């Protein structure tokens, strides 16, 4: 941050020569930096996994489209304002998820792989609303290969499908189609 300010200070000499245009340009840079800082806000990803897993309801939603605490966590960390349109809220959430893709892993009891994708956790726990938010609204990276098992979420679904009972197998088939339609690929397709 200090280095960034020093760089801006050195630019100020040139910007000052540009007059009002330079002032507007500097304001735009600072506004963009502030927006980025909001979008890359901090979030407790361990708590995020717990909230997605438990499907905790949000007791005090600040937006009409918020039902769960995990949504509030994403919106707050993403800098989503109560009066932002859905499109803006989803775009800010997408930026947050993209910037923190490596942190979207969970280490939960009774969930394998350890440090696996939050999408795998949501699929294993049948957290349909979370999956809908992640795939449709936030456009989370569906092709992340977990280091712990070397698999994408589609590989995980296929593996789980091979040992699932008939009811869960139908659910897994629905997830497979949703993820595939959203752009998900198997690990071997990405190489």
C-alpha cells in the first residue's frame, strides 16, 4: 500500500500539469482502488464453509434476495450494497469469488477430500440453493482441480454416482447436468 501511494505521489506531478482532467483521472483511480478493496474484502472461509454446509438462515437480511448467512457473508465481503441491482450484486460476488478461488476449499468433518472444493461439499450435502448461487449467480470456477484428490467437481460427482443409491443417484445426475451446462469439465478434459 505504501509503495502504491509513493507511486501515486510521483504521478501527481504529471497529473497536476493536466489540470481538471488529471484530478478526474486520479479520482477514478482512487475510486477503482476503493471498489477493488471492497470486492476483495476479507472473509472467514472456514466460517463460509460452515454456513454453506449448515444452510443457516440469515436472521437480518439486508437485501430481498438474501435467505442464508453464506449469502450475507459473500455480499459483505464483496462490497454489495443493499440498493445494488441483482446484476451488480452478482458481478461483485463473482469478482470476490474469482479473487479468492484458491480459498474456496473446506476441511469439514465427514467430508472428503480434505481441503476439497466448497462445490464438492455443497454437492455432498445437497445444498441446492448454494449450488445455484455459485454456478448460476456467482459463476464460480467450476474447473478447479483440487490438489488433494486431483479431481474437478464433475469427477467427484461421477465417483460418488458409482456408489450412490437410486434417490441420490438422481440428485447427482441433476447436479452433473447443472455443472456441465455451466461449463464444468472433467480433469482429463482440461489437460
